[in-house]
C-alpha cells in the first residue's frame, strides 16, 4: 500500500472511531443517558410515599440558563432530609436545544430525592417538545403520593398556535376519576397559570372549573413569570403559587397534612 493511501485510510479510521466527537445540529434529537425520567421517578415517589399522611415537597422552575444556580439548588436540597420529592415547573431549556435538556437532567439527577419535570413554553421551541418527550415523557401526567393526586399539565397554548388542545380537557376530565379510590386530595401543577401571556385565556374559566371538580383540591402551582408570588385568581379560595426562576435562588416547600397545608419560601 502506498504511503499516501495508508495515510488516507488511517485518517478515515480515526475519524470513524471518533464519532462521539461530532457535534450534530443543536435541534437534532439524539438522546444519550437516561430517558423516560418522569416515569422512573414517579414509581419511586409513589413507593416512597405510600401510606404517608404528611407530605413535604418542593416546587421550583425556570432553570433554563442558570446552571450554576441550579447546581446550588440541588446542593441546598441535598443538605436536607425532610423532602419527599421535587416538581420542576418547566423551562429547563432556553431555546429548546437537546443539549440544554440533557445538561439540566444531569444536574437534577444528582438530587437525593426523586423529581418530575413539567414542560415550559421555552421547552416547546424548535424540536424541544420532541426532546422533552424523549427524555421525560408525556407533557400531561399524574401521580399519587400518599393519598394526594398530583396532576401535571401542559398549559403552553401559545407555543402551539391553537393547533392542538392545550390545556387538554379530555386528559383533565379523565384524571378527576382515574384511580379515584386511591386519593382524597389534589394538587394541580402547570408552567403557565391562567391569565398569563402563554395561556389560552379564552378558556381560563373553563380550565378553572375543571380544577374545582377534583376531589379535595388544595392549590395550584406554576412558574413562568420569573417572580415569586401567589394569587387567588378566581376569588374562590383556590390559591395559585408561582415559583421564581433559579436566577433569584428560591424555591417553595409545601407541607400537606391531614388538616390542611403549609408553605414556606426558601432562599439559598
């Protein structure tokens, strides 16, 4: 073999053996590592919380560009031993890039407690919904901890330009009675609350009407607006609690007890 042919062959061999160094298109949904994260963690949550009468869980969100702050959040929570699980209220990504989801997943996977992740409006950009589904699962899902049902919803209507039903009332109606004998209370979680910019506000009151039909509705949680606040949006006593973005280094802790609930804001 001539030297030039050998060098060409050797270069080709090295190139083919180093495919993991190739940087594909940022919207190319090639997933490495764990997939179906929510399903795996829901199994753990339900097993860990079975029979519990008091639950303590965290809500946070909008970690999209604040990786160091999210690492610090994980470290803050791992220093505690009184939390059952975490709800990430969406916007793991900023531009819907596959790597953004993978980076955030790998950070959150270092939590000592299981977590679930909702889909946010930024997570729907580009091929973000496809990446979210591949890594975390269906954007509408539920689970039961103790005797409390947690219903987690995709409410990012504007990102879909009304091309599909968001919120999905068929899913919401089914969840009112699904596994009905296993829960007495309900918490509803979403990324965008009613009357915020990304919500389909033509159906805001219909959405809330469905919420009032859930057994023992406690409250609703959301994020999206990058500020921490709470509001009785419909004047009926059902409070919506909005988590801040990770930039501002805070999260909610909710404690559900047989006679009600408490909430606390933690700054780290």
